[in-house]
């Protein structure tokens, strides 16, 4: 399986459980790996035959900047489902970190992997089959 990746995608979001966190935008950093078959793109040298990582990055940035979640887990899950749904990949691996969230650490966060089966379950759980 081929992978297309975006590393250290940095933006700001309203994220956190404390009242002060709900008042300020905080930095989040996202690493994304997505499944893809790059053979046709490699043969044709054409963007039409691959996953446009710039399009993915722009969509994720827009979503995160407009979001307001309490937990990094929730934000990461929503990003993964958005990628699966809107970019028609079979699999996504995502790490979302929140730099400076814990004194003495570089960052904290979550890492997850999701696939099309998870997307179907997500849709059903949200009442959108």
C-alpha cells in the first residue's frame, strides 16, 4: 500500500476543557498519512491521478480553525472522518498534538487509525447512514 502524508500541519483552534482554554486559540499540530495508489499518477505525472495533499491540507485547516471542541480526541476523530468521507481514501492515520499543554513536556495528543468501516459506523452512530 502506498501512503501520502502531510507532516506538522500547524494551526490554531479553540480546544480544551478549562474556561480559559475556551477563550483563546491554541496551537495544534497534525500529522496525516493516507492510503493511496500512486502508480497511475507516477505513470502519467498528472495531479488528476493522485490524492491532492494540498487540497487535504486546506480542508483540514479550514475545519480545525472553525472548530470548537473540548477534547483533542474529538477533534482528531472528526478530522479522520472528514478525510475518509471527502477524499475517498481507504485508510487514514492521524496524530494530533497540542504543544505546551502539559508543563515539562513538548506536547501531548492522540494518535489514531481509521478506515472505511469506521466511517460507516460513524455515520450510523450520528444518524446519517
